[in-house]
């Protein structure tokens, strides 16, 4: 008796892999053997880079905030310290957008941070 190959399932599997490899260069998008390896590697990098994207965006937001704060005569770390002292809880994404889109509102934020730092400096430190 001839060997059963379960060709419908095999074809479905190959089509699924080749569909994921659409847009890859050369044999990696046309031949199952090479597409399979390319997909495996692409999915590995995609998993890693989902974490890296979060890291990169946070760094971008911090850079934008830092630039906006330095233009107003303050450093990023002192600004964040002032916000914490003033009990202002805004995430960095929102502050970055404020620095770009709403400079007036960002000025208010910097003024509040400066005021909180001055008030913090006047009170004696608890030992």
C-alpha cells in the first residue's frame, strides 16, 4: 500500500509559510525551504524588538523633554525631581508631546517644577 502523505495539510502549511515570507528577497519569498528559515529568524527578531521599541521610544521622549527643559534654563534630572516634589504625575510621552505641541503648557509645568524645587530647598531636610 502506498504511503499517505497528507498532502492537504502539507500544502496548507507551505502556503502559510510562503504567505508570511511575502516581500522577502529572492528565494526567501519563493521557496519553502528557505522561506521557513527566514520566517523563523524574522519572528525571533520581532520578539526581541518589541521590547527594544519601548526602550527606544522612552529614550526619544526623554531627549525631547531634556531639550525643552534646557531651553528654559533647567536640567532634565532637576525637572523630574521638581515634578515629583510637586506631586505631578505625567508620563514622559505626554510631556514630550507638550514640549513640542503646547509650549505654553510646558512652560507652566517647568514653572511648577522650579517652584517645588525652591520650596523643597527652603524646608530643612529631615534627618
